[in-house]
C-alpha cells in the first residue's frame, strides 16, 4: 500500500527516494506538438526498497536503464512509472536511472484546474504548480525535494526558449536550435519550467541582477513601460529581504492572455493581459518577484504551509505600494480586512486543505498575519525576522513551526496568542 507523503496531493511523490539531479534532453517539434525525450536521474534511496515509482502523466515510456543496463522490469500506469530494481537495495544506495519517453504533452486535470505543459497559440507555457511537472518529465513530484537540473531543449530555430537555470550554450543545425540550461541551485519539480515562443530577448543589469526579458516583438514598448519599476523593486526587495537569491531573473511575457501570472525558479511568466501598456499590473510584478525569496529560495516542505509563500508575496505587494507612494501597508491591511470579514470564516490558514490552498483568503490573511506580527514586535524586529528567515532557509525549506520559533526567539513578547488567532483559528481576528 502506498502511503501519501503529502495529504494535499496524495497521488504524487514517494518517500522512498530522492532525485539529486535531473538531466532532461528534450526534442520538441512545435509544428506537431510531439516530444521525444531522455531523462537521466541520479537517484538516492531513502529506504530499503526493491522498486521505485515515479510520477509521469500523458507520456509513453519506451525504454528504461539502470546504471546503463537495460531494465525491462518496468510498468506504466496513467500517472506512475514503476521500475523494479531486482534485489532489495539499502537506504543510502545511489544509482543512475535513464528513461526514454515520448508523446504529445498536455496539461493534466486536477482539483485546481488544468496544470502542466500547455500549448499557446504559437508557443508553450508550463504552469506546474502543484502537480503539473509529470506532464513533461518523470519525477518525484513533491515540494520537499529540491534537485539540481540540466535541461536541453531542441526545437525549431524560429522560436526562443526560456528554462530553469542559466543558459550555458546554444547551437543550430538543420533548421533546429538547441538551448542548454543548468540550474545548480536546488529546485523543486513544480518550479522547473520551459517557456517557448517567438520572442525577442533583452538582457540588462538591474540593481546588480542580470534580468532576461522575453516578449513578443510587437509588444516591446508596452513591456518596457510596464516593467519600468522592476529595477526599483529589485533594489527595495534586496534591501528589505536580503540579496536576490539567484544568479539571474527571467521575465517572460506571452503573446496570449493568461488567467494568472506564473512563477518558476528564477522566473516569472505574465500574459499579454497583465502587461498591456495601458493598465499595468504593478502589484503582480512585485508579487512574482517576491516569490524568488519566498517560495523559491525559501521553500515549503508540505503544501499545507502555502501561506508562507503567498502571504509573504502578498505582503511584499503592500510594502512596495507604500514604497512607491501608493496606499500604505496599514491602508492595505485595513481595506483587505474589511473584505475578508465579509467572506466565509471557514479557512484555517496553517492548514487550509487542498481545495482552499490557492484561495485568495490564504494570500490576504497570510499578509494580514505578517502585518499583525509587525505591529506586535515593531518594524526593527519584524524586518530583522524577515531577513533572518530568508538567510537561515536560503535554498532550503521552512515550516510554519520554524517561522513561529524564529519569531518567538527574536522578541520578549509572547507571540503564542497572536499566532493562535491568525494561523490556528478560523475566525478572522480583529486588526489591532
């Protein structure tokens, strides 16, 4: 019997093993939507097992090798690839697993809508959070597991590619282009990404950070205008949260409209409707940028702690609003508190449940929790807590319990009642 590792995504992932490194060699034809790929995985067992099961959805596995030896003892279901290892291997054992697979990647249905690899009108977008990664590569799909990545993508040379990691090289042959990326900073599967489109690219240095922007050529002036505050945001967040945690930052603006912006490791993806030159969504730019600290560098071990990602990113919006001369954080807190009071009081922030984990109340109540903490301990202590949280858990994981412990150690104030009200009770507390 398979025991769920994360109750929010009970059909995803395994506690039996950890994948230290993914090397993905992808050949994707935009003209047909067909993918032919080889995934080479460096596996380390966490338990003694005779077989391992990986997440994969909508793709066909044709061949498997273990330590370069063909392994025909595998079977595939609609969502899993199970590979028998022969004899039982001890915890701590390591081996290389090579998987040849192919098919037409499609988003998968989930309780949060469709997630994963999705074709645009003339391109591809990957929206993997929380369970979309298996639509384009076999993986152990849990947020607690962070791995390094190499991604090589070959497609028609008229397209540009943005992917997780730093671009190491490109080459062209017979009308095709190959883009090679490497991400040495540990990354969870849901934050690994591929974006393909007929994009123009721009590289610039903003506040000490190399920023790569991919955008449709026709929208260049709109994009330039709507991203004009990005340098100031980077400077402010660097000062407030600590140094930007990745080697570079990539912004992709698709030619298509998207329901919501998307985050990935070192990357943000916006639709044409978000950055349109006439009604810029500045708060969304701030939100997705803030995720590079909260959610991407400081990750979560389980989905029930999603408020740590979204609450911090939402509060960063409010901080930026005040910094830019807009509504103050107190004003933001007051207005959103009024709105939340009018909604159902059935959400437990520390454990919202899978159906509500992306509910807007998680975002706003998470931000209000941080504001209440700030009011209780004062600005000096609060921002010291934020910086220490980011520094202590950089490129690692943090839990609600970890955050509470850090806060309590940082002040003589008894914060237990505050966190009890905001995190562990459903009723919305008063805004003091």
